[in-house]
C-alpha cells in the first residue's frame, strides 16, 4: 500500500511540475488513492509543495510531503500523466506496471533544441508582421528570436530561475533591436520588440492561475498570479534597463 501511495505521489508531483492545475492534481491523487483501496485521502497542494495523508481500512495512515523546486509548461506530459491516472482507476494497475508507464511518460521523445529555436524565431517574426511590422522588421525578429532561445538556455544553465530568465531575455531582445536600429537595418524598434516580447509573456501561467482561482484553490491561484505578475515586471525591467540606463532614445 505504501508503494502504491508513492506511485500516486510521483504522478501528482510530475503533473504539478509540468504545469497542471492544482485542482487536477488533487483530484487525480484522490481518485488513484481510492482505487488503491485507501478509505480517506487528505490532500493539500500549492505550486511549491504537496502534502498528502491517506488512511487504509485498518486505520493505518501514511503521509508524504514533496517540495516542488521548479515548474515548466509541458502539456503533452500532463496529458500522458492524466491518462495514466485514469488507467490506474479503471484497470487497477500494479506498482510495477505504474512505474513502467510512468517511466515511458517521463522518457518520451521531446522536441530537439533546434526545433525550439526555429519555433521561437518563427513566432517572433509572425507576431512582428501581425502587429504591423514590415519585411525588414520581420527578418530582424527572426534572428532575435533565435538568439533569445539560446539566451534562455544559457540562463537556465547558470541561474535556474524563471523570472531571471525572462529578464535576461528581455535585455537581449531590447539590446539587439536597438543595435539593429543603430545599424539602420530597421526604421523603428517597436514592432521588433513587441514581436519578441510575445514569446516571453506568461500566458499559460496566468490562465492556470485563473483556473485555480475559479475552482476554489485560492492560495495556489494567488501564488501563480503573483508569479505571472513578477515575470511581466521582469520583462519590463529588462526593457527599462536597456532603454533608460543604456542611454538609448526612442
């Protein structure tokens, strides 16, 4: 029973790390523990911590706490883990079977780094065109989007902090945009900066924050909202430092 409980905690932890809503993680853990035969499950989850206590039919109880140090947005992994939790409830999988399926979900094929670079580049260029930029602005945005992804990789390798990563990326975007302006490659920097900033905005994080608030998880929703606001402020701070402290004039 304790091993099965650990499996449920592993799945819930990975769901939370991958960006799942707190309500989804709580419900998944409760349903899995009920399928394992536990008579009661008390779950308390916020974005950085999980505390779960379960009781069996003999009144024995087990408690586990997990600390969540980092989180990303990986909706495909959330989908796979959610499907695994449903399979556990429907098919009563054993601990070994659960570990095998969890390992497959964790070790699935992901997009290579070069594909991520291309996506960042194309998205930045597309948003530049969308907001009224010209061909030259789009080409500069394509290049800056590529550099931004490398900058985020460098930031993650040195300081594993999402807020600092967004700040550093904003500095790169603004500095390169003004450098292109100084070299007379583009007539203005507005659309180039806006197009690249769109790749940094925490839209998914803010959406999950609102979903947590609407489902009654006030603490988790507020924490995620604060994180999204801090990321937005970090992006603005990166722009401010380059424009004001760097001596550039719009």
